[in-house]
C-alpha cells in the first residue's frame, strides 16, 4: 500500500498526462470541450478514476464519453510511460457532477434571494401585533396582579360525610 503523498503525486501526474493528451494528441472529433477536474487513485495505485466535465449538451457529453472509452488504451499506455512505475493503474472516466450540483445550489440561492426580497417588501409597513418588546425586564415595577400570582394559597381539605 502506497502512502497518501505518493498516491497524490501519481494522481497529479495522471492528471497532467491525460490533460496534455486530450489537448494535443487525441484527435477524435467526438471529443467536446473537455476539462479534467480531478484524478483519484486507490491506495494500492492499481485503479485511477478520472473526473471530467464537458461544456455542451447531453448529447455532446455522451459523445465525449464514447470517445474517452475508445481512447482509453492509448491514454493508459501514455500514463504508464509517464509514471514509470511497475504496474500502470487501470483508468475509469467519470463525468464530474460538481458543475451540475453547483448549478442546482446557485438556483436554490437565487430563489431564496427572491423570496427574501418578497418577505422584506411585505414587512415594510408592518407593525407589531402587541408590544415591540413583550418580555419583562428586572428594572420594571411589578404590578399587584404579579404579586398575587407569586403568593401561595393553602387550601384546607374538604370534609366529607364521614368527617361530620
């Protein structure tokens, strides 16, 4: 099992190699505007997952996935040459869901901003239903009603028929 620092170095080297190959050497017309976002390598350096994004429609994403699968052998052999380690890791290409997730979060935040603006507009002329500060404070005088509540009353037990 390789240490985490070595696995990170291998992942970085794979990232650089695959990005360079996609930019220059692989001339597949199905490849769209591809960006390699991350590479994760298992602890034993046997498998590497390459995360990528594609700018474009769903059809272009699928075409790019097919192009990457067809070029996997060439990419793996070039990665093996660049790494120079005994066993070249097997490569798996995974479409990165981060941009889609980020878009969903951005949409939710935009909806929240609109709703906050609506609530702020509705609250502009609003007044309190009661007092602005409904809580008691120590510096206020207590009223007689408050003092009556604080007194405890003792009730004597009622006498039934047998107590007479």
